């Protein structure tokens, strides 16, 4: 399509498509970050459970995992 053949409707359609692609990419990045955070938290929980099963104190588990005491106590 030649530049002279473009009109506002064409320009808006292209802009919307570009915006949609940018939004999808941003959403993917946010989703990946959320997934990584959830994975790190779940790993901390698993470590805490293992430490508690081996007889570690709540304070030690807190120091190692960084989890709050309430979360550790609920395990």
C-alpha cells in the first residue's frame, strides 16, 4: 500500500494492532515475574517444611528462609 493510499482508519488500525502487541508483551513479562515470585515463595515453604521436619527451631527457619513467623507456625 502506498503512503498516499493511507487514511485515518488505516492508521488507527495499525496503531491499535501495535498497541495490542505491546500490551500482550507487557502482560507476558508481568506474568513471568509473578510466576517466578510464586515459585520462589513455594520453594521457601518447601525448605521451611524440610527444616521443621528435621527439628529446626522456628527462629532458625525464619533466619534461613526469610518467611514471617506466622507462616512458619502455620506449617
